C-alpha cells in the first residue's frame, strides 16, 4: 500500500485549487510546448491521482472540496449543496490550524465557512455568505465579485459598488495592468459579443493578482487560491477543443467557431502557476496543486441537440410573477438557485407553485427542501426549447414566454468524474507514485502534517485506495 509522508516540516503551505482540471488535456498541451510550468510539475513534483465519490450525482465541486477541506467523504460530512458549509459538523483545515495558532489566507475556496477561525484572511467563493469575509475591510470587493458572478453580467454593477471595491484594491495594491485587461475586455466584447467568454478567465486572473498581493504582504502558515474558469470552459466549450464524438451540426452561439477556450484557460493557469512559483521559491514552503475532481467529454445528449443549461434571467422578478412573495432569493451556479423563508406555510406554497410549472410538456424545475427553511431549485428541462414556447402553471395558464424568462448559458460538453489530480512540491523518490490512487480526503492531512509540530507524518491508512474504484 503506497502512502505519502512528507519529507520534512514546513513554515508555509500554498494550496492552489484548480477546479476540475484534466490531466490528459494538460499533457496534450504540454506535448505542444504550450504549458511550460505544468511540464515542470510533471517532471519534478510528486504526482497522484485522487478519488472521491463514485456516483455521478455526487461528483460535484461543492461536495468534493468539502471532502478535501475536512478529510471526510460525503457520507460523513453530508454537505450536498453549494452554500451549506455553515452546517458542517467537522472542522476544516484552516480551523484545525487555527487551534494551533497558525493563521490562514483563504481566497475563493468553494463551500467553506470561517466559523471560529482566528485572524488571517477569509475571502470565500462568490456563493457563500458575505458575513464570513475577514477582515471586514475586504467585504466591498467580495460583494462586487459575488454580485457580478451571480448575475452573470458585470455591466449592471452600480457605481458606488465599484468605488468601494476599488478602494480595497488600491489598499491591497493590486496592479493597474489587471484593471486595464478587464477594461479592454469589456470594451471589446461590446464590439464583438462572441468574445465575452474570455471575461471568466480574467476573473481568475484578478483573483490571482489579489492572492499574490496577500501572499507577498503577509506571513501566514496556510494559503489557498481557488480557480474555476477552466471548469467553466470545459463544461461549455469542449467541442471547440476536440470535436471527436460530438455532433458537428451543434454550434455555439456565444463563441467563434475557431476559438479554443480550453487552450486559453489552461494557458492562463500555466501563467498564474509560474508567477506563484516565482513568489514561493523558498525551501520552507510546500506547494500543493489539486483539482478536486476532473472532467471528460460529454456526448450522451447529442441526439437531442445537446444537453442545454438554462438559467433564469431575473430570479426575483420571475418568482413574483408566478405568485411567490416574502421569500429570500439566492441565485447559485449555472441553473441552480434557492429560496428561503421562516414560514413553513410559505415554503409549502412555494414548492407547490414551483413544482407545478411546465414547458413543452416537461417539468420546468426540480426542487428539494434540503434544509428546514430552504428550497433548492434546479432547472430540469435540458432539451432545446424555442424562445416563444409558453411556460405554464399547474392550471395550464401561461406565465411567460420561455425566452423572456430564461437564457441558454451552455450546451454541456464536459462532465464530472471523481478522478482528480494532485501535485506536491517534493522530489519523487521513484516513479511508483504515478500509478497510485489516493483518496481526496487525504488532502486535509497534508497541510497539517507540514505545519503542526509532532503531528503524525503518515496519512490515515483507512483513507488510502490501492487502485482506482469503478467510476463508470
């Protein structure tokens, strides 16, 4: 049984969470000499494949990253939805380190909660609760990003929000070059809307600049940076990267046919990786690159025009239009959103209305009450729906035209698999590790091994897998 034990203790651990990156895609770009920093990782660092959940419906980043941060599988941590981390019954890596007087800077990590963590910096994912931001001075920047991400439209932000966020950026000394890139992107995508997809990558670039400034100006023990644009590009544009197995008649309407967002995204990550490596070139620093899970091409729904992801244009307006009032509305990633109320009667009424909506003879939404006062909702229709199709309530009354209420945000081309990838900045003692699978839950142990004196240097044997599980 192979297991990784760190060679020594470290003063700092930097964990870069490159959500859902695919090692085969990385290797294909390395073969074309397009990812020099990833090539260095492959040559010089310890590498593992990670495994987590086997069932497809449980292979979601908001589940996997909770596993990575707590060392517990879904069956134990029971966090199934984005934004539910506050209900965790287990401590996270940075909480454990805080108990030992070690501060952390958490930048963008998915589905985390600060809770009793002391000091450091906490800048959670855009779908988390803003009350967790720490120190409070950075909250205006988080609020701006959260609003932009959840609304999928950076052009509708208010001036006062921009001013408050800019003050934070000036205080942190984020370089002018990233503002210039974003400014020109916003101008160019007005001229050519088919390049708007690049804005997602620039968000990761901005977050990386924020992270680098924090890294350069603090002396904490543990740092995380979460990057997500490649996951987005793989879900949306894999067929532009490699059309093998895809229906050539299905075309994207938000991207030029000759564009390759995957290549763009991976090259951004390679550049970010190189910059952080240069900042972290110290013998007392352990670096970890983790994907959590990964993606492979999705081609199962090509016969129906692909698997279409639809998102409400204006969540609150739609909810009021269908007769639901006095509920708090929370847009989430992609086609997901949730409503909450302290009134059981209002919750029951809202669920009845939501579950009664149909379009083109299919149920429009799937809802689940995963918390007593919260209704989680997912757009369930996946086939191509013409814009002029009527949305009907349970009595057959027209509520709205589909295209007025929804936008098609993706034709799915990549899907999740429980296989992930892990690089550790220690010299491999042999090539034996290349064929080893290690449980994603072991990621929790590595920073603790590295930073806490007298901590057990070997990962828990009960968390090790001898070979890959059946993930089909």
